[in-house]
């Protein structure tokens, strides 16, 4: 069974995303209490507490986020051959510096499998109209723009795309990769200031 929901279709039906997802849970005879307990046992969610030390919902662990991303990507029927994705991920890995980012315990690049997953999510979020040559060229221009001063340069995974909490407390996505691809004909300058994204 393949299930596909879009925000537009949900809003057109006069529902919130939460309402639509809860109806989907009920339509599959899922017991919410048993499911929460199972996710807690598996370490995929944790209990969230408020300032009064009372439980205030649940949060997803990093493992759960990675697992969910993988499910979303693997459920997409429009995927490039794995060999081509491996080649693209390898070339991107070669563009970025080796080792860890100064002052952190974070590596500039992840393993090939994780880069492929990130790229698949990028294509799912932003479309697959970008060629591999455009992507490699964008990454090369991005890294070269720092002239070896990488303090404010993003890690490869965040260069591909990064999600953050916006002003309306909603998750917003940003992608330097998309920006550099779409502005390929323009001169891009990286400014070394405190407003730059740190990771």
C-alpha cells in the first residue's frame, strides 16, 4: 500500500496536517497508546516536560528522524539509479575538506550512504531538474568562495539542505546548494560575518 498526502490536498479538505494524520491512524486500526509505548521502548521518541516538570508531549530522537527520512526517500518511486547517486555523492565528498570542522567534533562530510540519503531528500523537496554537473559546480564554487577560511562554511549535509524553526515556530527549509545552482551565472561572494550559518 502506498500513501501520499500533500499539504495542499489536506488544506483543500479543510483539515490540519495533524487531523489528517490522526484520521490515517484510525483508518489503519492503530492503537495510539500502544504505538507510543512501542516507540518509547525502541528509543525513537522521548517524553517532553514543561517548566513545571509535567509531561508535555513527546519528541523525536535523531535516530527516529533519520529513520523517517529513510522511509520517505525509499518510498519514492522516482529515484535515480543507485550507481549514479553513489558517483555524485563521492564527487561531492571530494569537493569538501577532509576531517572535522575546526572547533567541533563534526566531520565536513558524512559517509556515502548518508550523503545519498540527503541528496534523495533534496531532490524530493526541491525537484529533480538539477543535473549532477550543476550540483558539483555549485558545491565547488561554494567551497572555493571561502578561500580556505572555512570557519563559517556549512557542513556538506547542511549545504545540501537544512531545516530550522522559523519566526512562526514552523519548520523552514533552506538550501545553499539550490541557491548556488540557480544563481550559477552570477558572481557569488561569501561574507565572513557572524550572521553566516555556523554548520
